[in-house]
């Protein structure tokens, strides 16, 4: 494992006053790709959103550490400045806000690496979206590719990608995978939530680590090969039972 | 020289309120005895720079403006001379009425002096201050003609009569900025504007208003567009105001078209009652009315829009959007479609809301502070695609849009 860049320690995670996840521990090393799996409504988006600091998700006990710094109480945009960025599963649409305007702002704010962003834009086929309103009237593939671009382009320490492959055609999945590869090569750590067997197979050469969330708990953190084939074969509940984490 | 019958009707209308907006006691203002001041070096005055700067007009634009009215004084610039070479006339309406038949023929034909007390006062006491612009047939003036109507003294009553005549096949872009020096000054501004767009002609008219908490503003505008002509209006107000009421009316001939955009940014305790009306009088005519309305503090914004389908086939569309930035602000949209012809297709859409929390949070998840995110969302809301605006005019509009969005924290 590379040097630890993200650590979630003994965290209880709440949404609007209700506890959704309990006692979560998670550790991500620099430049690593971690897969997070779990059935619908098991708390995957909750986990990523709470780590990112999106309201109304909150870590009530426990800590979120980024590169050794306790960021548990940092507001959302300050976490981004520290290098922790969330890619939304369903970003909202904006009328009148051009993609080019957002990119211009990001360039100014984060002093982006032009060769990295140019390669990323090419991989994700972003250029034809520049004159469009942000996410407005875009296809599923366009939305996911753009959201992945906006998240990775600032070359964060940790990118939290919430189902970047859902509702997306195979070509776009391939592009998103290539973008993840490029980011990893540049030392970005990626936490990837996915449901799709296709994506799980594609990322196998890039990672050894997977996590399984089930019934409000992170019940498995360990080797990809120990859990992913089990989930594909037996489903989430079957895998949880086989792992002895659910009876 | 006043027309006796019109003057008589106007005198009777001096107490006639407008159908919309708060009524104004005109006796508070010095409308009977406007003081004259000398225009010498007036453009160097700090208060003029203050007033014009608030319009997003640089000193360079003001120096080159075709027409500058400061309180009661009028100045022409060197630009007027160069326009004259193309046969284009820019002068005060008073001078035009003395010298030009065309001015005498068209003046007060679209707006009757007895329309309401504001028009009546302008007819009777305004001394035909204001600008007259004439573009001869077939002449296309690419450079925007800037006109500035500025007030630098408190309690001033500025009563103006503006006429633009774009003859058949001609084109012109006119940008008018109206402003006042000092954010608290009390003043009355009435601008009666009559615009004529000839056959196959095109007039793009952008107007930017930056007033003060004490300003009472009553523009009165009527436009007649002849066969195949096009009229584009882009109106913006982004300052505090005591009250503003305006409802320009455009009448379209056969195959004529219009696009009427208004961007209203209400603040303080101001009342902004602003509308646009288009009458599809000729077959093949079309109109679109698009407004974006922001209200913060305790401002009250009423956005009216009306399309009358008199003839067909014809098309009209109203799009009226409101964004409320504070709990004490108010927006009302009043779209009205009035069809008198089965071949007229008229539609409207309207929506009022607040800035979406999901949008704010999303932008903050990409590193925007809340303030930056709000500004971006407001700028997006105000961004109306207006392809007819010349690039130079778009620059002025963008400057003002930037100003509005940067102070749009409700």
C-alpha cells in the first residue's frame, strides 16, 4: 500500500438525523483504486457524500483524515481545496451556465496542469461539450464523462466516483476507465462505487482492493479476489453470508 | 410649437394616472421651470463619470456617444459628424422638429400626449429634450450609436422625447444608458420614445438603467415595425429605484418580427413594474418576449408580457422567469395571450423559484464557495441568448450582468 492518503476512522454516518452507516473504517493509499460495492440503498452514496462533506450527510462520531489532516469538520469547498473531490452520480442541470465557463473557473482556481487536462479532455471527449449548458439536455454518457472530467481535472489527492458507469453506453464506460487509469498514473487515489460486472471486470488489472457495504455496515475491506467473484456469483446477501459477515 | 388640440388634451391628462405602477405626485419635482445649465466641460464632471460608470459605459464610450443628455443639457460628439456623412442624423428632438419634415411628420403619432400624466407633462413641459435619430433608406450603421441620459442633481425632472426612425432597408444599433449620480438621489425621469422601423429595416435597441433609491422612472415606448422589418430590444435594470413602471408596445406589420428581452434586478424597497407588449397586426409576423426577473431585499417585481394575435398566420411566445433571492422580496409574472385570429399561434411559459440547494451544493463540491456558486447561478439565469446583439453591445450587457451576479446575495 502506498502512503495513506485517506482514512475514515470509526465513523457513524447520519443523514438528516438518521444513522445510515455505523463504525466505518476505510484506508486508501496514494495512487490506489478502491472498489466499493453494495446493494441499492445500502449506503454507498451516503459514505462518499459524508467523506466529501456534502450536506445533509454528516460524520457524527469518528474522523475523516486527508493526508494526515483531520478534515471532519471542514466545509465542502474547503475539502475540495485540500484535494478531496466527489463525482456525483446524478449531477443537477444548470441553465445558462456554460461548460466552458466552469472550466475557465477551475483553471483559474486550481492552477491546472494543461497537459494532464488536455489528455483527460481528449480521452473523455469533452471539447464538443464546451458550448453547452452544464448538464442541461445532455445524454447519460455526456453527463458522466463531463462529471468525471470535472472531478479528475483538478488532479485531487482523492477522487470519489459515485457510479460513473451507470446508464452509460459501452464506449463511454471505456473512456471513463481510461480517464481513471490516467488519473491513477498521476498519483490520484480513486474510490469507485460501481454495480456493473462489466466495470468490475475492466478495473481488475488496476486494483487489489474492494469493499462491501451491507445493511448499514462496511462488512468487508480486503482483496478484490476474495469478494468480487463471490458477489458476482452469489449476490450481495449470499456473499455476506459466505464471508461470515451476515447470518 | 405645441399642437393646440393635443396640448388641450394633455392638460386634461395631467392628473390621469397610469393603469399600472404606483401613482406619482409630479408637483414634487421641478417640471414647470427646468433650469438650464451650460454643457461646457460637463463630461469631465465627476458626477457624470459616476452616473455613466454605473451603466458599464466607459469614459471612452461616453466621449464618443452620439447623444449625451445631462440633466437638461445636451451634447453632441464628433461621432455625429462621421455619421452625418452616411446621411444619418443625430440631434436633439427640439432641433429636429425645427429643421426636419420627417421629425414633424412622425412626432407624437405613436404615443398620444394624453396617454397619462407622465406623457402629458413631457409634452407640455419637456421642451422636446431627448434625441432624434434618423437612418436613411438602405444605410446600415454597424457601429452602435450610444446615447446617454444622465441626471446629476437631486429633484431634477428629466422629461425626454426620443424618436428613432430607421427608414426602409436600413439598419441601426442604438444603445441608451440612463443613470443618476449618487445612490440616494431623488429624481424623476420620464422618457417618451417613438421608434419607427421601415420596410425590411432593422433596429436593435439596448437600454441599460442604473438609478437610485429615490428615482422615479416612467419610460413610455411605442414601436411600429413595417413589412419585413425587425425590432430587437434588450432592456436591463440592475439598481435600486423608488419605482419604475414601463410597458413598451410594439406593433408588427406583415412578416415583421420582434424579440423583446428584459432583465430586471430588483433590490432595496423598489417597485419594478415592467412589461412588454407585441401586437401581431400583419400576417406572417412573429414576436418573442423573454424576461428574467430577480428580486432581493424587499423589492417588488411585476413582470408583464402581452402578445395580441390580430392576424394570421402569426406566432408569439412569452418566456417569463423569476428568481427570488430573499424571503421579503416579491415577484409576480403576468403573461397575457390575446388571440383574435385562429391562425395565430401563441404560447407562454413562466416559472418563479429560488436558487436550488442542489445546484449550490453541487458547485461547492467542485470548489466554489457559496458566494461564488450563487454568482455563477445568477449569471446563468440572466444569460439570455440574444443573437442580434452586436458584439460591442454584448460587452456592455456582459459587464452589467457581471455586476448583477456579483451582488446577488439575497
